[in-house]
């Protein structure tokens, strides 16, 4: 910190100069106020310490000159006097002096005042730096945040665009080839048809994100989850005061939130009939009005619609506009149910199993051939979602090396086309039952005991042989010991 010391008494000036130098401050000395004013024009000074009573230009006038000069008013001024004139000191504080001291100067008091001033000077210097470069710093920080956001969006786009996509059949290869074409043509509206659980939203994500080269928003709206009265305001937004109970500041709709990204309208056939015409107009004209608004808003988003219903039947029943269907049908994608692509069942099951194995501690790593047969023969009314949920339940409730028939059966309430695959102890037609009845539990325990002996007491191998879990086997063993 640079201090300008102004004192007309040579002895006091020299004494204060030595004192300030011992405090490690840079000091420049002047004999009077006029000399100080001249020196300040070309020297960078942080603090002026001046006597009040001086000839020609006294401390008050020096203070006024400093505070009235735009380039000098940042300098802090400390005045001292030997007369103890409180009125003069108060006037100096009003004129902008930082503090005043009485002669003879108290060294400790002077040191504390200068320490506070040094902290203030550092804050003011930082403030000036930030003020001078504020816009530059804001732009730099904004650019950094934008770059980080873009990087996060790209990573998310890559993840969401490819996650859980298992393509194991020719039909799905053709489907995703078409989806990639639609991804590259965002001006085309899209209609995705498929049963519940086939992955319509997953395909919609892929159409939007591709393989991660898009960072624009993907906004979804479930048409079946909103009443007719709320649907329009959710889709288009509303102006302040548009209706009672709304946000007093208004609200933008999902269409505006999507911006130049994609608006995903799920269960499109459930859209209220009175709003279908408005949607058709928006798709064609690329503009809309908020509820209660008079200003046209531009619709820049891509429209991706999906349904698990038969659209043609909905048109025949008068629930869906035919002209809207023709407009959406330009980019048509039909996802076949899982029962029509059975070659994908086992690869998908293994895909889900491997992902779950990486997410949680489990020994499952493969599927037993008999369990595979059960999976392939099942009709999967819930499609891929049902298959994924089944694998998740098995991994959650059991811990084994491979998925077995007992696991699959425990998770499925009914298997319409299932054919027995296990080998019985003897053919069912040759099975003879005693007329007087039998104790089934005794026979089960005898089988368990025999199987355990065959495998040398190894419980894991015995459980695998019997098609049960180790925990169930241990339950039987407790009964045998009794």
C-alpha cells in the first residue's frame, strides 16, 4: 500500500516516515498541501495522511481537492491535528475523510487504522477490477457454463439415444433404419404405433437423439393423463389472467418448452376431439396462440406421436380425425409385438440380465435351457417391458448362477402355450398311486435326501439338480433333520 505523508514539521514528518517504513508501507513525503496536490497528479497513491493545520493549502482543502477529483476520490484520507478540535474533525469526516487522529500520534492506533484501510483498499481494487471487466467476466462464465451444459446434453443424448436398444431381428433392424432416416428429417411429423411395452418412447428418443448428435430438448406429454379443460393450456400455455386458478404470471406450454427440439405426444388417440383440429392446424401452419393470448407464437418443435390403439379403428369409431391421421402418417413406424419376433426374446433377456449384473451384486450370468424354452413359449402380452420386469424380479428375489424354470414359473401367473420340459421320475401314464393314499411330503423329502447324497452333500449342485433355490433346499433339509 502506497502512503502519501503530508506534514510541514520536518521532525514530525521524518519520525512518521520511519514509523510507516517499519510497518512495511511504501511512503512518499510532502511538506505542504500544494506540493501534495501536484504529486498526486502523476503518482498512484492509496492513502493520504495529512496534518490539518498547514500554510496555504491546509488539510481540509487538500481533502476537498482529492474528493472532488474523479481520478483521485478513491484515495482514503486520514487527518491529524494537535489542537483536538472536535468540530474540525467532524467537518473533515463529513467531507469524506476516513478517520482523524490527535497529535501526538498513537502508534498502535495508527497501525489499526492503516490495517483497516488496507483491507478496504483491497476490496475497492477488486471491486474496480470486477466493475471494469464485469461484462467480460459474465460472458466468460456464461460461455463456460454453456459449454458444460452442451457437454452434459451430448452425454445424455448419447446415453438416452442408445440405452436399452437391443436389435436382434431383421424387422427391428429395418425399424431402426427407418427411425434413423426420420431422425435426419425433423420437419416430418411421426406416428409410432405399437402395443403396450413394445418401447414406443424408446424409439421416439432414438428418433430425436439419434446416436447422440442432438442436444435440443425432448418434451413429453401424455394425452390420456389430462382432462379436456387442462389439455389446451398444458400444450399451448396461457397468458396471465386467462382463467381462474391459473398462475397470475401465465405459463408457457409444452410446445414452447420443446423449442426446436421434439414434442412427444403419447397416447395421441386419447387427445380430446375438440383439440385435434387445433393440433392439425399447428402442424400445418407452424404457429399457435396461447390460451387467452392474441400474439402468434412460432411452433418450431418436431411432432412425435405414439399410440397403443388401432388408429384406423379409432377413426371408424369417430374418436380420431382422419385428416390428422393422414398428416401424422407421413412418418409412420409400427413396432411389432414381442411374440412376432421370438428370436429376440432370449437375446433381450440376456441383455437385461447382463445390465442388472453390472448394477447390483448377483451371481446370475446365464439362462438354463429349460427356462429358455419357457421364455420363448410365453406370449408376452406386456412385450419387452414385461420381459425386462420378469428378469428384474428374478434377480431381486433369487441369487443363483443361472435362471431356472422355477424362477420363471414363480414370476408368471399363467403360461398359455407352455409345454412340460422337465423329465419326470417316470412317465405320467405309468405312474401308479396307492389306493389308501400317500404322504406327499415324505416322498418329497426322500427325493431331496437322495439327490443330496448323489451330489456328495453339495447343496448348490443339489438345488440346481432339483430346479429349486438353495434357500428352499435348506428348508427341506431342516425338515429332514427333524
